[in-house]
C-alpha cells in the first residue's frame, strides 16, 4: 500500500488542492497508520488555533490590504496546466520535515503561555508532551498538572468524556475529570499525574463516575 505521508501535513494546514485532499480522505478510510497520523496532525493544528489569543483586526486593515493588492488583472493568456501531483509535491517532504516540528514547538509554547495566563498552573515548565491516538496530545508540567489538547467529536446525548490517571506500577484508574469534547479541545486534568503514569480517555454514560464503564477512546503514557 502506498501511503500519503507527504500530503498529510499539507492537508492539516489546508495547503492542498481539491484533488489531493480527496486522495488523503480516500486513503485514510482504509489505512489505520495514516489515519492516526492525520488525527495527530489535526490535534496539533487544533491546539494552535485554541492557544492563540483572540484579536480583533483594526477597521482600516481591509482598506490597507486592498491598496497593497491593487486592482485585479485578467491574464491575456490562459495559465499553464499544473504539473502532475508527484512533481508538484516533490518539495513537500523536505519542507514538512522542518515545518511540522516547528509547528509542534509553536503549539506547545502557545499552550503553556495560554495556560499560564489562565492561572491553571503555578509552575509552567513543560515536563513532557505525549501524543494520544484519536484524541491529540497530553502536555504534562513539572508541577504535576496535565492538559489534554486536541479534537474529539462532541460527546453524544447522555454521555461525557472522562479522563483517568493510572499511576505507574498500578492498574486501578483514578478519575481525573469530565469534559464534553469538541474540535478545539483543551482540558486540564483534575488529578495530578507523574512521569510514567498512564492517561486514559473514555466515553462514559451519563455524567461519568468513580470507575470507567465506557469504551476507551485514547490512551498514552507521560
């Protein structure tokens, strides 16, 4: 099976044309490996969107942009046909090798800054960042707190997502809070987590409870 690694990052950043977007969507329907990679990339992009502070553009921005762009010019000759997809994206693996790690670093930095502004943690030193399949990433801090960033479909009616911490060397999950999910999700666990602990996300009936009953939707060690 031919994977679409060179297109997944571009799809997440909305940098593909319609044909390549369709190629990625069709491929991930049957490829678990690329589907997980796509979910993780989407979680990074979602975390970046959530972490960035909201700002209203100045009223004169539109006028300045139109002045810089200038009037639209209709070309006198038709544009050349685009090259084949392989030729068009021959540069992407080299670009993504630099762009994607930089994007991940930016997400982490903005996430820490955003959490610090909200006062959720006293010590905003990142201890680790662990991807959690089908959910996003868990950022843990040296003070013990951990925050889940990512994207999940909103929990269905009469259900909620619940986080659990399984301490290293133990098997019994400890409840760490409930949340509704959503595309731009950020949830700080209500229980501290240490290095080597396991973080589990489940979909629980009702409002959750002291022990997991629903299916696991994501799991990782920090």
